[in-house]
C-alpha cells in the first residue's frame, strides 16, 4: 500500500511539473516586415523601452546561428521583463529593402539595441552571456548612434538615378569605353532622358488642360444654346397664342 501511494505521489508530482513547463510561454520574437518595423520602432521610442534587433539574410550561416541562440537561450533571461522586445529582420525580403538602406547596413548579422531614443551596435562575437551583458549594462553615451530618419522620396529617387547611371556606365564599358568616359556618357544620356521626360510631361499637362477647357466650353455653349432654344420656343408659343387671339372671330 505504501509503495502504491509513493507511485501515485510520484506520478502526480511529475504531472504538475509537466503542466508547469507547458504553461510557461516563451517571450515572443517578432519577425518584422516593412512598415510594421517603423511602427514598432516609433512605439519603442515613445514608451522608452528597449528593442533588440538582428538583421540577417538566409544565406548567412553566422546569422542563422545568432538567431537560433537568441530564440533558444537569450530570451529566457527576459521572460518576466516587459520592458524589452526582441525582433529579427530578413533583409532578403523586398519589403525590408529600404530598412537596410535606412540603417546603411553593409555587413550581416547587424545587431542593434534601441534604448532611450538612441541605438547601440553589438560588435563582439555573438555569445549568450556577452549579449545579455550588452543588453543589461549601462550604456556609454559616446557609443550612442542617432536613429536614422525614414528614407524619403528624394533619397529613393537619388538611389534609383545612381543605379541607372551605374548600369548605363557598365553598358558603355562593354562597348569598349574606359570607365571615366563611360560615366560621362551615362550622365549625359541620363540628362537628355530627364530633359525629354520633362518636356513630354509639360506637353502632356498642357494637352490635358486644353482638353478640359474644351469640354468646359462645350458644356457651357451647349447649356447656352439649350437656353436660347427654350426662349425661342416660348416666343413662338406666345406668337401663336397672339395670332390665334387676333384671328378669333368677334361676337356680334
């Protein structure tokens, strides 16, 4: 009987232990995409919390190792800490292209901690205890970096133009021109293209304006002619009524 009670007690204790493990929820690691990242970044700055980020690519083995250590070991240190969030950003995705451009990322994994409206880059070998120490330690303001602004339309256009010049220059190099001459030709060709586009746009806008004015005048003239027709009809009706009254035989 004593042995049976011990067995039941052991089973009950084991069951409670398993239920406790199941009930523990790991801290969520967010996978950011495009605008969702900008919203999370703005939220972190406003609430004065911390945001730990790993920028990675799929073909980078060291990136995969870093993300795996973050998920399996590092987040366990912050299960009860609601003042820090963790996220990863896949730079292979097209929706995250401008995020990589915004932070001027030239090597991966690129690891950041956003804290107090500033960002701090982790540059050491990725190790559990080193990362935990990096997150928890008091930061030196001299190591702080300003969070870059969002990529505006002008920067996007500049990036597009620079890429277009580079591709055009490479094309001229293939035809036997040297690098300097290819760059000059590419810039000149792009300038001519832009002037032509501006000219065509000007012509197109003027054509649309003339078309709009034509329809306005047509509508206005149509309404005017319609009013004149109505007036003529009224005059004809009044004339017919008057003629009928004059031609009506008088009573003797």
